[in-house]
């Protein structure tokens, strides 16, 4: 059961990552060390980025909300529209295939809290959230849930689009 739980949570949480090696602890630490993620996922404090124009803040948070809602509602077309076709953290086509498979096999509900823009540069925004994921396998009815911390990186590309995701689960 534990292996099943880990596998399903990995698929669901990393669906937007496409390339699962991006989620390895070594890769995550390297990314943090290089400063490409503006929030230390393992830390306890969340500090909001300064200098984010109010209008851009609304657009970024709206894009994050759309990303969560499209996934929760299993709306593949909406999901495709919020994911970057030029993503840095995953391959667009592979991600769409993975998410489609998740939608076919599972009922998933993600609930994000403490949504905070932690880094902003005008062309990139990083959004931190505490994420709860509840999953039900449709074929067996098996249910599980997990919690973790996520930084969702958005790039300005005809609006704000998800470009990469960094996630670490809590035990």
C-alpha cells in the first residue's frame, strides 16, 4: 500500500513536472543553492516578494488559481492553456499525456493554502503554497491524501503560464 501511495502522489504532484528527475532531492537542493527558486522549500518562514505591481499580483494569483481549478475539475483544455509550451521544468506534450492519464484513473482534489508570491522579476514569478492532495483511484476506490509545500514557477507567455514546479511532501 505504501508503494502505491508514493507512486500515485508522485504522478499527481509531478504531473506538471514531466521529467521526474527534476524532483530528486539532489536536483531540488541544487536548484535552491543556485537561487533559481526564490523560496527555500524546507524552511519555515514564507516571505512575500517585494515590488510586485498590484495588477501583476492579481494576474499571477489568478493564474495559480486557474492551474489548481483546471486540474481539480479534470478540464484538460483549461489545463493545456495554463501550462507553458516553452516550459523549463517539463516537456509540454509529455505533461499533457501524463495529466490525461491521471484524469482517466483518479479523482484528485488539490487544496492550496498560504498562496504567496515569493519571487518576482517581471517575466518570472514564483508562487509558494502549502498543498493538500486527496486522491481516489476510480477502479478500486482506494483513497489517500498527502500534504506538502510547492513552488510553482510562472513565466510571462501570453499571460502567466506554469513553467516548472518544485514540490516536497511532508511525512
